[in-house]
């Protein structure tokens, strides 16, 4: 199915540019060309198709779905909605305020915010092309479990203590929802708008991720990763979590890096926790959330996610 992208990489690298096969530069350029074509085709196709189904799913409706539900059911609904609503970090603050002021439990709110960047339909499809559906579903299950556990712990710790006072003082009525054109043409326009908005927002990060993956694939020797990132090195998993903190990308953008690392022999768990760390506990994400959560609250949140990712990394490495 994806052989056409490999053929495109061959055509550009070996015939158009005339590079010699199996050289470092040729391998890097081939990786970049093939992965760029594959990922952007998948991005456009998946975002458009999901947009057709999500044409009525606005943030206001998400809040409505989560209100006045039993606590356990709310956690499940939160992570489920998070998985199909890939809001970016720039939406974190308004979503957080909207959820809290609508009466959604703080645990459900945090479960949603944990899951949305880590697990979304675009990243799932792209990741499946790299590691296969079986491992992708295992990653999804792990991400949903972290979201549910995070929501439950947030409520148990009475996390509302760490929400800035102004959030509770904001007087917001239910936002008036813009009438949605539910005709087929209207849904198509909405889906096309989703493609323009999401791809237009993330394409620099996707290209940066592919370029980094191409560099790792072509120029970093496999012996380097065998020495420092093997499953026998117990510090590799915590180091991968720490390495993701200063970076910023969405899940789709970091997948090419995961692909390159796996190709160099880095264990699955180590590569996947790097991806989780980049999208869930990066410094830019926490700078944004600092507007509504105290420093102590963010420290607790980051500590939980870091610990959860380390446990998952060791578990993945032991199983695979």
C-alpha cells in the first residue's frame, strides 16, 4: 500500500538527484522524501474523513457531554473524547477554563487534556504504518489508561486546590454555539476547513520531525544507540523521558523520529516514551498551562506523567 512512497523516494534520491545508494546522504534524503509524502497524504486523508464525523463536535459540545455524569463514566468519556479531538496546546487554557466553569470535574478535565495530545486518530494511523496495528493499539491502550489514572488521581488529590483563583472567579455563561450546517456539503466544508486549520498549524513541526528522523537514520551510527539506548541500559528510559521535556511537537511530528530510532535498534518502549514525553510534558505545554495551574500543581502533574511513562517504557521493553 505504501510502496508508492518508497518508489517516490527512489525516484527523487537516485534518479533525479543521482545519489549513490547506501550512502549516508542518500539514506537521509530517501527517508525525508518518502516519509514527507506518506505522512502528509495520511494527514490530509485522515483529518478530512474524521472531520466529516466530527463536524458537530465543538468544544462546547464536549463540555456538554461531560457534565453531570457519574465520575467513573466521566473518566472514560473524557479519554475517549480526548482521543478523537486533537486540540493543540494553544487550546489548553480556554478548554481548561471552559470545562471547569461548566461544572466538569477537575479529574475529567485533566484526563481529557492528557489524552488529547497523546492519542489522536491521525497519530494512530501514522504510527500504525511504522510499528503495525498490534503495537499501535497497545500504545493507544496505554495512553488511555494513563489518562484515566491521571483523572482519578487528580480528583483524589483534590487538584482544584492548585487551580489559579481567577479561573473560579470568571463569570462565563454557556457559550452560544454557532449553528452548524449539517448538510453533506456543509460537513465537507467543515472537514476541508479542519484540514486547512490543522495541517496549516502543524506542518512546520511535522517537517522538523521528519528532518530530524532523516538525520538520525542516515548519519548517526547504529553502534551509538546500541551503546547508550539498549534495553540493558536501565537509564535509557528515564533519559528518553527527560529528553522530550525541552522539545515541542505534536504526536504526528515526532513519529518520524520514533521510526528512525526503531530503525537503529532502539527498544520500542524507549522510543515510545520519548514520543509521550514530547507531546504531554514538554516545557512549552506547561508554560501555557501555568496560566491556570499553580507551580506546585504542575510539578505534581509532571511527576505523575513522568513516572507513568517510565513504567510504561520498561513494560514495553520487557514485552517486546
